[in-house]
């Protein structure tokens, strides 16, 4: 979730972050979006937030922290910019391809047999859209294989409004497609456009995007058959992780599925899920 340092930034290198300023930024990130920023990350914070000082005409990190601590409406733009700067958008197509194969070949076919209505999927922390669009492609493949006239409703959420604007465009560079899209998939589901490769409407129309903070109530999002929450919980405290997963369990239909990344385990104290092992991958099913 944290962006790597930009060593090319030369603006204000003589401006340092004091212990008090760092603590204020830690507190803001924790309270606003649940990020547990550890100790000794002053250089990371400085490298990501220095550009904002000039952009917002601030002379120091003290000025920045004063705005972060303000409740004024005028402070919201800077607060959003700080969150955008400190959250990473590292993603690629069909990340952990075994999970996507499981979605296409097993999970979605089972749901298509069990359900009569639309299948609803939530991609939490969706970044620039590769994950929900990958789910959409798998869904189209599963629907074609089943010959059922059904639909998928996929919602991709992220705390960063800027990255969601990129996701909504559904346009990707050759380099972005090289990270996970083979030539067959590229030919089938993308078409060349003046600024890159654009997803075909049959893929993009199944996905909608919404700015969303995982610390907020999930009620307005509705209920889901599948939730993807991968590579984001590792940046939260154990208490916040348990809270998010408990509320995700409440948002899943009985027997619904939760996908964490292949390197994440279910925290202690969460009893709403059973582990499903299939081949070389695993995921979770809601009990009941």
C-alpha cells in the first residue's frame, strides 16, 4: 500500500520531519483510513509528501500537519492528496492467476447453478482497475461456458479518487497489459485506441467504481456473493483487520466466498469462514 520513495524529487530536501510532525501524520493516516504507519518511515513520508508542500503553498511539515488536524471543509483537498500520496497503486492483471482460474472454473460455475439472479462481486482496494476487470473477464468466460443468460455486477472500491478516475477510463498501456495479459486475452477483450488499449464494453460494463473507505459502514454497498480483499489488510492493525473481516462476513451471502492474497492468513478470532484448499491455491467460504 505504501509507495516507494521517489529519489528524483529534489524539492525541499533540506526540510525535515520532526518527531511531533511524524506522529501527527501517523495519527491522521490511522484515524482517516486505518493505515498503521510504523516507526522509522520518516524518509518514506518525506519523499511522498514533499511535493504537496509546494502544490498547496505550505512552507513546512508543521503547516501540513496543522491542516491535517483541521476540521475545516477547505482542508479536505489536502487530506485526500496526503492519502493518495501515501497509498500505493501497485497492481497487475490476474494477480495470483491460480485464484482467478478457481473463480472462472469452479466458484462462478457453482454460483451460477445455485443462484437465479445476478452474481455480485466486490473488489476492495481495486486501485487502477486491473483486479475487477480481471474478475469481469473470468465472469464472461464462465458465463459463456455455462450458456446461461445471467449477469455479473462488480463493484471496485478504493480510497483514492485519483486512481479510480484512471480505472474508469479502462485504457491501459502496452506495458500495463504485459503484466498478466496474454495475447489471446488481449485480442479477445481489448481493442487498440489512440492512447493505448481499451477494454471492450462487455468487460467494462460489468464493473462500476466508487470511492470508499474500509473504515466506514459497508451497509450501503449491499450484499455480495464474492469479495476480493487482497494485499490491503497487511497495512492495518490486527484490531482493524478483524473489524473489517467481521463486517465483510456480514456483507457476504451465506456460502459466499472471500479471497485474500495467497500470502495472507485469516486473523485469530474470526470464526465466520472455513478455509477452502483447491490445488495450489486457497480461499475462504462463509459458514452458514
